């Protein structure tokens, strides 16, 4: 299910790959592709398990919870207390013990309807990072001379907020390096 955001990300990744002379292990394009794939896998697993939690909680299994925990750990660096995977694990454990699960029939059926505020906040931070990475990644690929210190700082801030740290050699550090180079060229 390709959205405008994911197709935009694909275009940015392609442009970065062309600028780098191809996609190779450790390249910015490879890192961007990896993160995009991990995010898509998490979204797919969250939609599948979230739908089960909304419509048929008795069908949630420990395998569903494990899949979701794995996907969240890959994107966020580890599980978050009270996250969707934790909810799925609780429901799966209750199912295995034969308990009755209480659901909230007044919840909307949107993909994120079953998320706690902290979970939604985390997804929002990741989306904000993705938007900034798309914007600055496009500038890096097509007009690197226009990358500013503010662009690098924005990416660094958003990546830190979304994932707790920045990747060494990642897009944020590349933007900051390009901005420093641009500032040096103007001096």
C-alpha cells in the first residue's frame, strides 16, 4: 500500500542513490531505504494486529504480539511501555488463559484508534522526522549547495526526538556536513 509519503520517500532515495553513484552498504540511500522498509513493516504489522484487537481480540496470538514487538524494536530501538505490542501481548496472554477480553466499542475504527497517547506521539515524531528527511534529502540530492545549517539542525533534532539518537554518518550528519561545507565555500 504505497502512499504519497512512501512514494515521495522512494523518489528521494532514488535521487540520493544517483548522487552517490549507486546504492551500496552504508550509503545514505541504503540507510534511508532500510529505515523506510522498517517503518512500512511496522505500519503493516500494527494495522494487522490493531485490526484484530479492534474486531476480534479473541484471535490475537502471542505470535502477533511477538511480530509487533520485533517490528517496533527495529524502528524505535526497543519496546515502549504501554505500546500496541504490549497491549497485544496482554490480550494474547489472556486468550491463552481463556479470559474474556473487554473491548471499547466506542473507539473509531481508524488504524491508530487503539493507540495510547504516548504511542501516537511516537508515531507523530517519526512522521515529522520522515517529512524533514524527505525535504532535506531532496535538497541533498538535487541542490546540495542550498543545504543550510538550519536544515542539518532540523534533521538532527527530529531524528533525536524520534529515535533517541542520530546515526553516525546518517542523513542528519550528512546534511550538517554539507551545510558546513556550503558555509565554508561562502567565506
